[in-house]
C-alpha cells in the first residue's frame, strides 16, 4: 500500500504544470522516494530512516522519478 501511494505521489508531482510559463531550463519536476517498513527493514526509527535513505539514493541513481523499496533487512 505504501509503494502504491508513493507512486501516486510521483505521478502527481510529474503531472504538475508549474513551469510552463516560466523561462527556465527545467521542463518538469520529478520525485524519488525510498521506502522502508517496520519490522522488515529495521527495528528502530534510526534503522528505518537509514534504510529508506539507502533506497532513496538507489532511486535517484537508477533514473529518478521512481520509488524503491529497501531490499535488505536490518543492518
């Protein structure tokens, strides 16, 4: 459910028409989201934040405008 909602956020942000009347070089805004779930990816708030951060960087490195769910268990 969290992944579906995260994709909805990515789609919604990408569909925003914020820059069409602005003379800038950015054509669209994208969103990258890293997800981590308790207890699969950590047992504390810090563990979950670190797992989600790793997933976020993976999302950005794999092309941006995507959702990546943490693939590993607790560190």
